[in-house]
């Protein structure tokens, strides 16, 4: 009887611990993949990181000037943590460049200026 009770308590604690510690994984349809037929630049960062805040301004400027050619997306660790694992991001800020098929073609660690991002987008032939 003690063994059965101990086993049931163990299973109960395991299930409750799993439900408390690990949040539900987001559904892929929530937009983790870039729009097909359009290259993308994903900026991985945090709302509290100063270089990330600078990159947010760069991304906003690029989105307004080149948003018709490239998808620009800010991804914050506190809002979309599973995407950090999906793209194997270990430090912020990190920029991931994806081609029109959604495959990673380049990556950069650290903040970039608008001019540096434009240069990289031209090198990758994402923009004209």
C-alpha cells in the first residue's frame, strides 16, 4: 500500500511540476516562419537591452523604407522564447537573415547601424 501511494504521489508531483514549470509551446501558425517568397530579417533581443533598443529603431526605419522587399521582425526573449531555441540564438542582439524559402543564409551577433544592415541586405541580394 505504501509503495502504491508513493508512486501515485510521485506521478502527481511530476505532472504538476511539468504543468507549472514549462509553459505551453506556441503553435507554428503564429508566424514563426517568414512569409513565403519574401526574404526576412529577424532581430532577436530584449526590451531592456540598450543595443536591442537601438536595433529596434534601425528595424523600424528599414521596415518603412524596404518593408515591401523584406520582412523585418523584432523577436523579444520575454515574449517569444521558443523562437530563440528554434533559431539557436544564445546572445542578444542577434540578427538572422532568411532567404525567400525561409532558410537561414547569414547571422550577425551585436548591434548594426542602418547602413550596415542595408549593406548586408544588398550583399545577400535581398534588396535592389
